């Protein structure tokens, strides 16, 4: 059986310690992330409606960027919601007209 020198044992022990710290850090990160995600899912989402005047250069995509909240994860779904609420048959909108926008927030007004 090979005998390790003191220097080799120190290096070996340091590698083990670094590995243990990395594994513990990963586990702690996973635990904290899942707890935060679970807390976020349990928050109440409030739904509101607002009137928005279409500005020159606005598109349904740019309006979605402004108003899309936590209850929508897909921009296409949010745009379809705007089109449904406002009875739009296509994506064409005109500056000066108004849209009713459904938006959500974690804050109660």
C-alpha cells in the first residue's frame, strides 16, 4: 500500500472540502429557488382593466410589452386576449383609437 506524503494529503483534503462546498452550495441554491417559486405561485394576482389610447407607431406587440403581467406567460395569448376584448379581427390598430386592456398585478388597488 502506497503511503501519501503530508503535502499530498493536504491537497487531497482540500479537493474534498472544495467538492463538498460546491455540492452544498448547489443544494442550498435549489432549496432556496424552489421555496421562492412556491411562494410566488401562492401570491394573489389581481385583474384590472384600463383604457389605452393607441399612439402612432404602436403595435399589439408593443402594447403587450407594456401591460402583460404575471397571469400571462405567452405574449401571443395576451395579444389574443386584447383582440377578443376589443372585437378585433386582425392585428391592425389605428392611432387615436382606444383599446380596453386587461392587465394583472400582485398589488391590490
